[in-house]
C-alpha cells in the first residue's frame, strides 16, 4: 500500500477530531464590465454576471467536499470594489447596488459576498464620497454583504482624512444596527496594504489586477496545529517551529487540492491558497489554545507576541513549501470574539487592548472582532484605526481593523453576535483624548521603506 | 457552446436522420429553421450576462481511485460486506491492508473507480449504511488527498 495506516489515520483524525476544514472556497468575479450610466442596469448586469459564473458554486463545492471527506465550511463570492462599479452612474445609489448584490448572493446560496469596498488610500473620488454616505445604511439593510476600505499603503502613506471620517462612520454603522449589538461593524474591515485575492471575510474584494474570474481557497486548522504542538511535548522552540511547519504543509496541500478541483469543475482558473489559522468559537478550533500549548497561561501574558511571531512565521514557511500559489493573508488570525480562549483572556484581564495591538504587529491581520464601549468618541476610534494602519504601513504588511463600538455597552459587559462571529466582552480603550491630532487630517507621507525603486 | 457549434451539431443530427445523400438545400433549410426557432431560448450571449465558459460540464476528478477506511470493533462479515458493495458498484480492489489490534478492526482499501457504476456519492452512502449495520465506521475519500498531504 502506498500510504501507511498512520498517514490515513492522521488525515481522518484531522477532519473528524481536530476540525480541519477548508474554511472557504471564494469565487472572485470581476464586475468592471457591468458599469452603466443607469443604476438599474448596473444592478441587472451584476446579478446576471454573478449568476452566470457562480450558479453552480455551492453544489459543486459540496460535491467535492463529500468526495474528499474534508468539510468546506463556507462558499463565498468576492467582487470588484463596488464603489468603482457604481462610479459611472448618474444616480450613485450604492444602497440599491448593495441590495442587488445581497439578493443574488442569497439566490446563489453563498454565505457571504465581499466587495462593498473602496480603495481610498491616497484620496477619495466623488463616487467614493457617495459610497461613504451609503456605507452604514448599505450594511444595515443587507445580510450577506461585507465591506472594506483601504486607507493606507506603504507606497503612498496614510489617508488621515478618510480615517477621521471612518470614526464617525463606524459609530453610525453601529447605531443603525443597534438592535443587533452593532453587527454592521462586524461586516466591515478597514485595511492598510490590503491584498487583492483574500478569500476570507469580511475583508475579501476582487482587486483591479485580477482576471475575469478565479477560485481562491482559504484553509484553516488551528485544532490540527494545537494537537501537533501538544503532542510535541517538552521540546525547544526551534523544534516546535518545525512541528508547526510540517503541519502547515499538510493542511496547505489538502487545501490546494480542493481548490484546484473546484476551479477545474467550475471552469475557472485557480487563484491562490490562503493558509490562515482562523479560529471559530468551538473548543478545539482556537489559535489561543495553540499559544497555551506553547506555554502561555493565557494569550496576553508577556511572551505572547514572541509566541505568535513564531506561529505566524512557521505557518507561512510550511505553506510556501507546499504550494507555489500561497497568497491572501496567510498566517494566524487573532479575532477576539471568534476564539474561546481569547474571549476568556479578554474577560479575565489577561488580554488588554494594548497588548492585543502589540500582537497584531506579528499576526497576519490586525485588530479583529474587538468590541469597545458604545460611547467611544469617533476621534478615539479614528486614533485606534490610525495606530493599527501605521503598524502595517511601517512594516510593509497588511493590517486590518474590525472593531465594534457596541451601542449602550460598557466595559466588561458581554456582547453576543452568535454563529461564527461568537461573543466578546467589551474591552477598555484608553480614555485620554487624541481629537486634536485626528482633526488635523491630511495624508501621512509614505515611509522611507516605501521608496524601494 | 457558441452559435457555430450549435449549427454544426444540428446539421450533424439532421444528416444522421436523413442519411448521407439527403438533399443539401433541404438540410440547409431545416437547419436554418431549427436554429431560428431555438435562438431566443439561447438568450443574450453578449457580455456581461453570460460567461464564455461552459458551466454545465462536470469533468471528472483527477483521481480515479478512492481510499476506503473501515474502523471499529472486529466482527464476522465486515470484509465480505465491503467487498460485496464494491463488486456491485463495479469497483476493482487495487490494494488492501487489514489489521486487528486489541480487538479493534482497521481495514484500508484502495479501489479503482474507473468503471464505477453510479456516482461516488452513491458508493459512499452504500458503504456507510453497510458499515453502520455492522457497527463500524467507514470513510471513503479520493486517493489524491493522501498523496497531496503526505508526499512531497
């Protein structure tokens, strides 16, 4: 036999007991050719095009999942930033466009569609001004649509005018979904250095350099890595990195196989595989658990940033060895509300907001699913965003912010979102003011490391 | 399928019915009529409404083999039941490995699906149903998964 009993058992154990899954198969579709002067025709074009390419996405992926015995948790779409798609319209009714995309996503049966997005890292166009106006309403009246905004890159610097505006936008977004604890904000990400082929939500969009259509895959598996780290026992950290790398290799290989098979059956080119340890609220599917098995009492303890740096790097190295098309964000996600160990750590005081920010300098995303008091001033929210994107810009990496100023909630109260979004305690933010700094606006110049030509 | 291909397929079908020596102008008339009558149903094929790729095709997987793993309490008839299902589905057994460890039964079997009778989903269902009757667990997975994960 070509495979040992051990290898076959290991594969089955990964899927059956350690929650290895393909987190998402995300079909990216370019909508640039759907533009029109008439918003109704844009909506019509977009719906026809998405149905044309993605009508069979869900059944096809389900079929592959059954054949390989690997669960595929989500089927999703990512589209060209809709701020650009609707830019040519005389009546820039972005809420209407949002509703149209949401409706077709429901018809196709995908879990989410990402791309209610705008790229404003150097400045906003008139169309993007209309997009910003529509943003809180659009995410409040839709269910499956996710949005994102790029406000900074290492090449151009940081658009502080947009960040100033987003402080108010997030408060408004939370207010419009107050009956759902501010859920609108959970579907919205602010980026520095965003990637154009990210399959994960809420930050997926289909970038300008992408082809007509591709299939991108996001693989997860914190449970598998946690088990391997636990089994490794009392070894030194170099050996531990090797153990994580080997496991990341296997997970990536499984993901690429599923992705290529899906691309073949859907007659679309395969794009990238994003290997990101992305937790869910389930026990045994947690990045925090990995940090605990590495030797921390809780994430947030001193040593957490170093442990996370080792983990993120080993995951990337294993992934790169396994596939030539590793892309997206690839690394480790540390959302608070979606990881039961992180929730406990935030609740018992081990994990503070400031330590979390430090950890994001070495994780693959940023401040993710962090709940802050509902009365946090917009300028303070802008300050949080500016700090996080500065980390990304100065380190030439992607950073993201998905924070929820939960209406009416105070520090320590628990906020429930349900499902994959989980639950989180409201974390304390620094209450000293930064309003005068934010009010200055303008664009923080690109750092010297951006000038690499 | 583009218009030219559709016309070609219709022409072939007409010749097949009428024979090689059918009147050429009659065939041309028939093909034109048929194509005109079905054309509205083909819909608007101008961009961006319909993708150029044929999404109705479902090409097979790259692997024609499956790894079947059976685990559970040992008992009589497990091997017989599994091989019976495989024979019915016209799957040949390429490799087989069976061990009993402290009363626990583990059987790994590689089956060739080239002549599979029905879909892989059917075979999975039949094996899982049979396994549950016997009190064991069955996993049926395409073989290339193991190759991808465990071989560089």
